[in-house]
């Protein structure tokens, strides 16, 4: 193995991230010629072409994507090892890579991260907003905030707060279409649905004491999107009924912009979780942030509309 293989790996990762070998070279203090020579040598050593090059574009090859994933893991392991060796609890600094659902990220997490940076100004963030379940290993995410438990046994979870999902609609929609009095009335109404790679979430299950009701929304009678924030926006503008987390619509309920439907019928309780890799060393910046977010969630419970959480 070349003596500066780690440097070559850093150059490769930077070039893939920036989409430019010359930009990656500048970032690492290399001339364009030196960066090109090092990348060519790396490809010769690996007997693999890592990039498809044109005059306008630098695109990672399928083989390069595989190597890129392992380079990220190796470089992150070195970074974590150095942090474990030198870090003290008061040394909270560096970049935290976070993933969160679109509504929660915009309406709550964004403000909390700004507060955290007031306390720890040497911490920076990469925040990825997506309603899909992130692959923490492939995407190099330190923490993912989600409303469900992970299926991956390699992931650990810390429960941050209780949650429940509620049917809601705007006063304008209800004035035009009427307020459903029972689950059976839902068949007369329009819905906005959240769609995932596994399919559109069109089944809504309720309980009231010993009674159970499953409402299935016909796909051809609903609007659907993979963006949970857009589901909420469609409900706010009076287009349809939405089925949303209490945390996502709490401010709208308090302000009267949305109204809970069928409040006597409850959905299955859920929780907000912070997900992280079980096997990875947790740097001080991530550990302190996790404690901070747990406290912020606990504090925010008092502002949620009463009577809905279990």
C-alpha cells in the first residue's frame, strides 16, 4: 500500500463531494497537476477507474462509489479515534451530521441547533431533511431524528419524547366539507398522504376503548407526497385532511390554524427517537448534543396541546 494512501483517500473523497478534482486539490493544498497525478496513481494501484471524466463533469463510477463508502468509513474511524484520544468533555467542537424529518427539522430542530451553537460556538452542523429512513452508515450521519424505531440491528436508539398521530384539517376545509363525526364519515373526505419507498401510508387505525376501526384511503382519491411538510401545507391551505404527528402540528393547533378530528378515537402511540450507530465511538459534540435535544424535547412537552399524548 502507498505510504500516503490516506492522503489519496482524502483527495478522492473531496473530489467526489465537490465534483471537481482541481477544487479538491486546492482545498488540500495541491496544484491541479499534483492532484491529477495522485488520483491517477491511486487508480493504478487499485486497478480501478474511480471517476468518469469529461471536460464538464467528474462522475464517480459504480466501482468508485463502493470504494467511496469504505473511504468515508476509514477516514471517519481515524477522526473518531483521534477524538477519543484527545477529547475532554469541555472540548465540544467540530461538525455534527444530522438527519431529521422535514417538518420537525424546520419547525423545531432548526431553532434548537441555533440555541446549541450559542452554548458551543465551535460546533457546526450538516442538516439533511428527509422523511425517508436514513442509512446512517452509507450517508455518514451522526444522529437521525425519527418518529419510529430502527429496523437495523446495527442502530441504537434513544427515546426523546412521546408522540401520537392525529387527523387534522383547517377550519376552511371543515366549513366547506363538514366535520366527520365517526370514522365511517371519513370515506366522504379528501386526504393528503405521506408516501415512502415502501408505499403510500394510506391505512389509518383507530381505537376507542375496546372498539377498533381501520380506515383505508383510496389512492385515487388522495394527494400524496414524500415530503411530510407538504402534507401539512396542503392541510393548512384547506385542500384536505392530513394525518400528522402531534409535534408537527402543535403550533397550528394552538393557533387555531388546524383542528383535530375524531379526538375520542386514538391512534397507536409512538415516540421520537434519536438513532445512531451502535458500534461507533460518539464524540463529545454528538454526546452533548444528544443530551441537549433530550432536554429540549422534555421542555417542549409543556407547550403541546393537552389530552392527546398517552
